[in-house]
C-alpha cells in the first residue's frame, strides 16, 4: 500500500485516541446562575494524580470555543498540580463563581485555593470575576490571570491578585485600555501586575497557528491578525506558573500556625 494511505491511517488513529482521551476528561455539572435559573454547564475536568486536596483553576477559553492550545494550557496546569475545570461556555462572572462553587463540592479540591485563568473573551470574564469577588462572600478567589482580554472594566477595585498579559500589536483587543486600567489600579494599591509584549499579536500563546502573521475576520466582520510568538508564549507560561504558585499553593497549615502566633 502507498505511504499516503498509512499517513491517513496514522492520522485517524491519532484523532481517535484524542477523542477517547477528551471524552474521558468530560465532566457534566449543573449549577444555578446568580439569578436562580438552573443552567447545565458542560466542561472538561483535569485532575492530578493522587488523593489531594489540590488547588484548582477555572480555565476560560475565548469566544471561538475550546481550541487545541486551550487544552494544552489545561494539561500544563494539571501537570503543575492543579485541578482544572474548563467549562465549554461561560458568559458572565457569576457563572464563573458557579463553577467555583462546583469545584468546592469536590473532596480533592482545596476550597480556599481556587483561581481563574482566561484568554481573550475568557480573560475578560476572568477579570470581571476578580472584580466581582465582594458580591460572592461564600467563595474566595485566590488569583486571576487574563491573557489579551478586552478591558471593558473602567477600574479594578478588588483585592484579588490580577495578572494581565498583553500583546503590543493586538488589533482585536488593543492593550491601551488594559494598561490604563492597570496603572490606575496600581496607583490605588490594588494587586495588579501587567506584562506587555511589544511585538506580540492576539493569540500569541497559540503554537498551533504556525509561523507568520495570520489575518482573520471575527463574527462581526472586523479584520484583525493573530500570530504565535514563541518568546512571549514561553515567558507567559513561566509568569503564570509563578503567579499561581505564589497565590494558590500556599500551605494552609503554615497560614493557620502564623495566625495562632499573632
């Protein structure tokens, strides 16, 4: 048989293995929205090996749906020792808190060590979740990370630590509003860190884009560009791991002992 036939066979076997793997990760949960209406949220749940309990991350993908690089982020966080829940669709911050409430019901999750990471539209929802913390006293978010979000917030007034990772050449969600918001938040002593990659475009963390800059059109018809940036991607991974470890991997035993000594 031709070599082309075997290439196709190997490709189909690979896709089948991936499908089986992802289906094994799927977790179907149901929780109530902030207004009391029941909604059914479908998502992928990634759990590290062992009994735990582990810190957890809610991963929010962009408006284009869960892409391959989103699963790579989830798997990478899982390898770092986090339970990761990636909902297929969340549209508002109260939905993110519903996902956090679901994670709190799991025996292998540390209830007080839950963070949110989001890219693009998911990053926008993540920021809103951090800023809305005060409206959800039963849930305490430990950290929020937003990659190239649309900074619709006029101000960030929360005490939840926020890390912003922005592309200087992003013409879909330009960094200007985020930089303005972050500077105001820092001046008000809010725990906000911002990293700007001057040459990076939207989607700089997506290695599946391949080389070069790719023009594309969103659902509204506006044109923008996406491009992978290996340097920005590697630096973002390093910073996100360090940021989450700083805020979500604290030892609760040490915290309790420190409190006893005060």
